[in-house]
């Protein structure tokens, strides 16, 4: 369940980050093109996904530790996106494999 919270937080941040005018975003990605052309909808969607990630963290870990872990997850994702994102060394397939492996490890170990 924590993997799902991390995924929702990452998608929410990326949805809000995709509306930025100054961010270096990939040009051929259809999700980024949609987010930049529909900025208001993308911001609402991003805030909804971030809120959903926060709710899942609070349900799993409690109010104090859930909100703290959500902030740590959000800071980690934001740092990775801002520092490594402009280098374009990862793609969505690699991130999907990492998410599925994390989900399998969380559920079966």
C-alpha cells in the first residue's frame, strides 16, 4: 500500500510540474503535452493525486507518521525530478518496472 502512495505522490507532483513554463520537459511525451496544454485541469488532477497519496499514508501509518512520511516522499520525488529529470536518463518503462518490483517486494516479503 505504501508503493501505491509513492506512485500517486509521484504522479501528482509530475502533473503539477508539467504545467511549469520554466521546467525542462521532454518534447515527445504525450502526457507532458496534455499537461502543458490543459494547465488548470492538470493542476487540479495533481492536487487530487497528492491528496490521495497523503490519505493513503495516513491510513497506513497513522496521522503523525503518515503525514511526515508523505512529506519525506514528496521531498524525495521532487528532488529526483528536479535534479535528474532534465538529464532524460530514465523513461516511463524503467519507472514502471521499478514500481512493479517494489510492489511485488512489498506484497510478498
